[in-house]
């Protein structure tokens, strides 16, 4: 559980640091903006990418967790699969967030940062907690002790 929380925090901090760095760079005027037409195209791509990726990540996660809960396998294997599923779900949210931050860096359009903030809030809701893992995997009392 500690490893999972460490990976989660590292991914979250990476997104926050990149966003902070992008805002700093834009405020310094170190990058010139792209054309308005390209900016609009990137906005549409960002919205479609964010919506579809988060939706796909959540759908894959829910389906596989339901399947995993029904399997009769040892708790350590369930936890290992849960970790893999969590990484998939996190990546499906982090990717569009990083794209939005890069979009802001290229265009200077604050709507990209707004969408990135929404994605960060969604990502923050994915924080691994022992009680959440126990509930999602349907662990009994003795299996819970393995965490």
C-alpha cells in the first residue's frame, strides 16, 4: 500500500510541478504563442482527449475490478492486479492533464489550465486508501491484514 501511495504522490506532484513551471515560463514571456487557429484546434483536441481518456480509464477500471472481485485468487495477487489497474486509471487521467498543460505552454490560453485543474481534481479523487482498496476488492478481515 505504501508503494502505491508513493507512486500516486509522485505522479500528482509531477503534474503540479509541470503546471507551475508552464505558468512561470509563460509569465516570463519566454515562449511566443501559436496562431489562434491552432489554439482552437488544440482546445478541441484537449477536450476530446480528456473526456474520452478519463471515461475509458474509469470504464476499464470498473469492469476489471468487478471481475477481480469475483475471482478466487490469493489476496497478494489481487493487490498486484489492483496496482496495475490503478496505474492504468491514473495514466488515463494524467496523459490528458499533461497535454492540457503543454497546450497552455504553447498557446498561453488559460482554458487549458482550467481543464488541467479539473483533471487534477479527478486525479486527486483517485488517491489510494486502505479502506477503499478493501471495499473495492471485497476483502475479508484476514485478507485485510495483508495490506
